C-alpha cells in the first residue's frame, strides 16, 4: 500500500512537472509570438509618410540702376510665375522603439522630426532689360532664393504640418491598437498611452 501511495505521489509530481514546463514553454512561445508580431507591425509602418500640397503665385521683379551721375536710368524687369510642390515627411524608418517582452511594454523613445521639402519651378514672362542693365545668372539666383524663402514661410504658416501630423498619428494608432489587443502597454518616453486621444500630442 505504501509502495502504491509512493508511486502515486511520484507520478503526480512527474505529471505536474511536465504540465508546468509545458505550460511555461507555451506561455514563452506566445510571448515571443506577440513580440514578433509587434516588431513586424512597427516595421510595416516604418515607411515614409508624405503630405503634399501645390502652390502657385505671381511675383513682379524690377531693378533700376542710375548711371552717369544719375542722368541715365537702366531698368530690367520681369513677371515670374512660381509653382511649387511642398511635402511634409516623417521618416518612420527612424522611429526608435524598445520592446520589453518581460513587462509586455513597447516604448516609443523617439519620433523623427517633420521634414519640409519644397520643389519650386519658375516661369518668366514680359522680361525686359536695358543694354546697360541686363539679367545675369546672379539675378536669377537672387530671384529664386527670394521667392523660395517667401513660399517656405507661407507653407510653414499653413495647415500642411498639421495635416502631416494627423497622418503620423493614424500610423502610430495601428501600433496602439495592436499592443492593446495583445495585452501589452504602449508608452511614449515615460508616458503610458491609455487613450488614443493622448497620441494627438505626440511629437508636437
């Protein structure tokens, strides 16, 4: 009887050990699977987010030089039609994250800064110039730089950056939804993101 009881206890211990290690292995595999899924999701959104806008504006250029003791005026002028494509980009390939499988936490440590790109084109109309005051390469460069600076300021004051930020939030929201569905926690630096509305303030 004692031998039977002892054998029964040993069998329970063996079965319990097998169950414990098997359960632990399954749990570890599930955790690794979740971690891999999240990493893949982050890689998928690690693409370039681009918001594009097109601008067009007419500028008038005029330059007058006084020659021969201000007795003679030499003029040059032109009408310039400037067309520009502007893009605001977040290169999410530079998004930095830390994944901690032990605490089931994904931490966004760095969101790349938005990049404003401007691609201007210029068309010149009604170009007129006197013999003593003609257009040179430096004049065209000066016109190009001046108009580009004006367009850049105008675009920076527009809603283009806000539109790009909304695109950024929509991409990061995919990570938030995935982590929540897997029972993980998403953090930005030291802030735990518990509500999608909190993501509106990211990177601002």
